[in-house]
């Protein structure tokens, strides 16, 4: 099976960076017009998107200088809502999972049309996995059959990367009872027995997994080796990843995981290139400050920010990366 890759000459966009800036009011951003407000869509509390989005907003606001931006990170249901709200002009910039964006820009796998978003910056890997309390009898993905499993918030779009993962392991959503909830709520459901397993993750370390592992003994459910290799080969947004031993309580050895779609910053394809350029420039130049607020900031480095995840980059971002000498033509 050939690897599904989106080549950069395709006219497709990346996740919309929700924002409207007074000094750059010519852009297509959210409904703020020239008010100087820039909105950045994140995700529900409990996952990495919410925290990382807050860190990005803080750094952008602190270094807007004469641009006079007032930057706010807005909690949303996640990638799927962010993409739709970017399209409606309700957000200026947003975070998204690159696997979800991959299908959105193509208008496939349930998306009713190709969504005009473009990538601004590839950020931290979204290293996710199934976890289950010891005693549930779940030691591999096939053991999820017949169980109650948290698969992410309704409307967040987790199914875009979960369905291929499950199918590669011979499992479908029909084989278990899918429960929709936030990562923080999933931790409570695991603790009180309302769920037998949950799919959790984000940038390493992920707060929800840390919390779950602190309150009870967990099984970190492994990916089967051959299905994992097949997924990485077939989809450009899946990549190998390792969770170092000791990252979470009870995780005594390196865990062979998977990046199920890196977080990336996106914007409408019609967003003002100058505004996108300035946003990307501030975040790149002050990446150490982002890192001081969340470890995901370490991903803002030359080899990663331009990494292709299947969504074309915005011209404003390409301009910056060419100036920096890191763009891959």
C-alpha cells in the first residue's frame, strides 16, 4: 500500500490560525476586523492543546510590540471545530491535529467539502495510546472488544486517526462501546470504573496520562508491531515515537508509541500573508519562552517546523522559512 502524501504543489490549506490584528486588518481572520484582537482556537482543558495554545497566545501577546495585538486562547472542542470555525471566520488561528487536517483539506472521510486551511508551523508530536487500569484484562488493542472505551470529546475528530489504528489491529468502533469525553474527564472515568480504557495523549508528557498514572496502576497498551509499521508507511501524518522510560509512574521501560498526527498551527488559506509571517516569526524567535511554559515548545526548531504532514504551508509562513534558510523546496 502506498504512502498517502499531499505534495506541496497542491492548492490545499493548513489549520486556521485564528486571529485578527489591528495593524494587519486586511487579512481574512475572524470577525475581529481591525479591533486588534487575535483569537487562537485550542481544545478542551485536560489535553496538551489547551496548555500549548495558552503558551502560544502569551508569547504572541508579549511580543506584539507596535502591532498592539490582544491575543486570547479560546477553549474549543478541538481540531474539527477549529477547522470549521476558521472557515466561518470565527477564529483567526488555531491548533489542529495534522491527521484531522489531512482529511479536511481533501474533503474526504466524512468532510462535506475541502476546507481551505494551510499550515503555519508544525509543532509537537501528538503521542497517544490506549491506557487501562490494571485488572481490566486489557493488554493489547484487540482486548478492547466488548469494553467501554473513552475515544475523545464528541466533535473533536479523534476518529480520523483512531479508525485507521483500530482497523490495522482488527478492531472497529462497533466492537466496543465508545464513550465521548475530554481527557480530564476520561481520567475520572477510569478511576471510578465508568470506562475500562481511554485513548489519551498529546505532547510528552501529557497531563491526563500523568494524572491517571498517579492515581492508579495503569497498563500502557502497546501497538502491535506490524500494524504500527503499516500505518507509518501508509499515512504521512503517522510517525514512530518513543515515550522514554520513567515519563509516567509505572512506566519502567521505553514505550514504542506513535505520533498519531502532530499538533500544528493553521490558518485560512485567505489569511493575510503578512500577518501569518509576523505570527510565525514571533513564535520562532521566542521559542525558548514557549518552552518555558510547556515542553512542546522544544518542537519549534528548524527541522520540525517545516515538516510536511500532508497540508500545504501558508505563503506567509513559507516566506519566513525561506528567509531563515530552513525551507525545503
